[in-house]
C-alpha cells in the first residue's frame, strides 16, 4: 500500500489509451528509458525500495490547516464558533490532529530507524510522546502569536484591525507556520517541520527555516522575498521588511570538502532591531546590536554595535526637467 493507503494505479494495463498523435512505441520506449533511471545511485530521487516510508506532504498540510484553526478559532476554519461550542470543536480538532500527526511523525521518525522494515513499535511510541509534547506547547505558541499580531498592528499604520492582520497578512501566515514547525523541529521531527514551512514559502514568498530561533513580538511587513536561514537567531521586538536576507556568508566544509551541518552560519539579530527592504546580512559571526537600524539595500558581513545605523550611500541621482517639444 502507498503512504496514503492506496494501491498503485493499474490504469492502462491490458487496454490501450489514446495518445493523440504520439506513436505507441514512442511512449513505450520513453517509459522503459525512465524506469532504467530508477537505479540505486545517490540521490536516487525515488522511493521504490522503501514503499510507504515517506510522510505525505498533502496530509501534513491538512494537519497544518487544522492547527491554524485551533490557533485562530472563528477566524480560520469554522466561522460559526461561539464560546458555547468552542470547547467541543477544539477537542474534536485536536483529537483528529493527534491521530494524524502521530502517523505522519512515526513515518518520518522511522526513516532513520536502524531496525528498518515498514514500521516499529519504538518509532510509534516516540511519535506518540512527541505529539503529546507538541500539543502541550500549543498554548505557548498561541501566546507568542498574539504578541506577533499586536506587533504587526502597532508597526503598520495601514492595518485597520487585528482581524485584518489574521485574515490577510502574509507575514503573520508565515510566522504562524514557522512557530508551529519550530516546535516539531525542536522535538526531533524536522522533515514534517520543513514540509510545513516550505508550504508557507510557496504561499507567501517568505522563507523561514524551522530551525531558526525567533523571539516574541516579531513582525515581517509586506514580506515577499524574505529569507531567514536555519541557524539565525532573532531577539524580541524585531521588524523586517520585504526582500531581507539573513543568510550564510559561506558553507563550512571539512578537510575532505564535505559540508559541515549544524554549525552556526547565519547572523544574530538582537532585540529592537529594524531591518529595511532589500538588506542582506550574512555570516554566523555577524551580530546586529540591540536597537540598531539597518537601512534598505545594505550589505552587512560584519557585526554592528548596539544603537547603530547602517546606511548605504546611494549613487548620485539627479532630477531634470523635461524639454518642451516644439509646437507643430
């Protein structure tokens, strides 16, 4: 059975299907040539030898949407909730989330299990404990998000209400998914976490790695093109604009040229920092000091003391009046 519980399709076996002008033997040759590429080289780019051992992106995203409804009841999901029925609805949602998340987490955890096979009781038990801890973290995640919403409202004069931010702001959507995914990443299920944040990346254009550490009252304004790398650390009350990159200056490698994973390679942003559009801040040793302002379109690869301004000196810009066209 496939991860979604369905058998591989048998359509096309024993009967011909129209190919709309494509020669049947051409289709057969192409299929055979493709199958020959499904070898054992690394990366194999298939899952034919470990059937059922990959989590489902579709089901993971479905879990994510239920989690968003739990965090924002009456805003997302069921619009008819009241204080009289919310407890039963949330309990039912969490029951669904727990069952589905245990299954997907178990599949993800078993990918690296030395026991092999389709599944094992140890991975299933670990998945259950992980989901228990994850659900217990949801009230704390929700408290963080209420601070993020307030920060967005206070930091954007265009915002007319908290509801507008929760319904429409891509920055809050990306941060909401990040805060959920970060808990899964912290609890040892990074693959599910990455599926969630990359889904938000496709939706919003904002790329936040679930391994990043982000403090409370965080606001991304506009958001398109923002990149926050895996080992980034961001303090409290930080505001960043569209097109900001918090990235790596270089990729660390060992003496054999292999990538060293897990080393700090992205910057640290201290409390109360504002980073304007298009700024690029790179390097694991780079620290932007508390209460600093990083101007737009700047390139920063060294640390900045607290209460500093980083300004990019623009090239000369002139404004000339148009010449009048001669009358005809």
